[in-house]
């Protein structure tokens, strides 16, 4: 074959695919251009920095605002002079963590957005001795007091907010860990210390009178807390369970059965992680000292109903309970759609109780003479009807005017109802005695 002819054939073979590719090339028009990559905003629940509380304190009462008062500013300079002349306070408030009236807490600044100290002040004027304690504590860490250096970022006064709260995902992990603490016996390898400087996490126990009823202030660093730290926190905040895990499982089964028959709770309801064994009076039944198991449940799928129940652990019977059937009334405006003084409220209440107890009582009816409205004339938002059962147990059915139907139902057995009524009588007597 002719060399030139062979070369031409080879060139044609090589060029054919390229020509085909050229014919099938897709031209990107402006409307088909790649979309620009949008910046993804970090969800607030995953932001672990400190919240800006500056606006929160504008116009706040003087002894709830994170700063020294005018009188204290004058007194602090006098205390500085006293300290320079050799006077010292009787005690140090540096890193004080128990029965705190005034304290200066050292912080690891890499975990607290550059702050290395935090001042705790009471909801009253500082005494001359306390002003000297403040000066002395600052001198111990080599800090010179200057006007305007105390802000919400390094001070809490009189029982106000923490620099940050646990974020949603931390709360969810804390709840899950709490369930393991109670049911699985999991415990932290080492206890959490109140000292903040060792690991960035700690707390102080406050004098409640000086801090508007607040008894403890937690220091959460500006970072995500680990599972180990959340377990340590749970152990600090909660006493050891009063029952073994196998006992708790037995109590839960009995409580579920009671709520199934008396409060209409399905067996598929999911228990929240927190559960306790304490005297019934610790929950919502004043003066009732029966040992009780408490747990709460929520419906999975369908309606989002929630139940709370208190079980007598000795008899296996329900002491008190509540179910939220419809929470819409919380967000809806009040609107009277039925006569507040009519009898429909009582009839609706009786029907609601019959429906809740249908698994236990079948089609039995309720004696309507034992149904009446407690707060017919003086409640602007709804009717609270009392339904009395043959065994002395009482259902109270809350029907908001805006819904025309029951939203919440409360249950008390005869003993707890008597305790509650007695408490109400004494409370009213105390109110009238003070008038």
C-alpha cells in the first residue's frame, strides 16, 4: 500500500472520534450555569458561645444588674486605700464555692472567651468588709480594678442568668444519660468538682436570700460539653435512685397499666427518661407521705398527648395523674363559644372521663349528680369540672372556652384529693387572714 495513502487513512481514523465529540458537545447556557454555593448558617442549637445579655440588663433593677452601684464605686476606692495601708479582710472570697455571698471565681480564659475571672454579687449593697474582700481577691490574681471593667460577661448579680444554658442537643444527651444513670447504673469515673479552673466546668452554692432564691450557679464553658461531663453534671444534680433498676421496671409496668385503664394512655406511649421514687407529697399532693413512683410519658405518632402519673409503690394503685389532651388553647385567643354558666361543661366533662375509662368500665355511665363545675363564675378562660367516682376518686376536667372540649384532665384518688382539699382550705384561710 502507498505510504501516503496509509498515513491518510490513519489520520482519518484518529480524527473521526474527535469530530463526533465535537458534534455532541453541550454548550452551557446562562440559565443552566451552576448555582452559587450558599453559605450554611450554623444552627443556634450548635452555638456554644455566650449569649449577649447586655440588652437584657437595660433598665434592670440596680441590684440585679451586673455592676457596682454608685455607692459601691465610691466605697471600692476607699477599700483600695485601706488595702494599700495594710488592712486585710477576715476571709478570702477567691474561688469560694460554698455559701457564697460574694465571690471572685477564676476561669480558664481559653474556654471563657478571654475572661479569666467572674464576679458574683448579691441583691443588696455590699458592706465595707465585702468591698475589702473584693479588692483583696482581685489583688491576689494581679488584676487592678478599673471603672467599667465589670460587665455581664464577667459578673452576675442577685440571681440572674448564666452566661449560657445547655443547648438543645446537650439537653437531649443529658436526658438520655439521665435514663442510663437511673436504669443502667452508669456513674462518672470521677466526680465533678466545683472548682472551675481545673476543667472549665463547675459551680458555686449560693446564699439563697442574697440571690433571689437561686441556690446554685453553674459555669458552662463556651464549648460543647462531652458526654462524660454531662454525666458528671447529672450526678451532681440528682440523688442516687431510691430503687433498683429491676424495681423501677416493675413500678413502670404497674403505672402504665393504671394509666391505660384510668387515663386512656396507650401501651405504646414512650416514657421520658426522668423517673423518681419519693413521697407523693414531693410531687403535687400536699401532705401525702405514701412512697410513690413518678414518671411521665408521651404519645408516639398520632396526637401528641402527654401523661404524668404517681403510683403508690406498696399497693400498685394510682395516686394522681394528668393528661394533656390538646395544647392548642395555649396559643389561641380566649373566645367563649359556649355559655359559661350552662350545663354543657359538666356533660362534656362526664363524657371525657367515660372515654378515658372505657377500657376499664366498658359502657357504664357516670352519675351526673356527682359532676359539677368548680369555678363557673370566676374563671375567664374556661371551666374546671369535677367528676366524682364511686370509690371517691376525682377527675377534674379543664375545658377552655376557646375549644369547646377538654384540654387537660387531672386525677386524684380519695386520699390525695382529701389532702389537696385540706391544703386549699388552709391556703384560703391564710389569704383571708392576711387581708
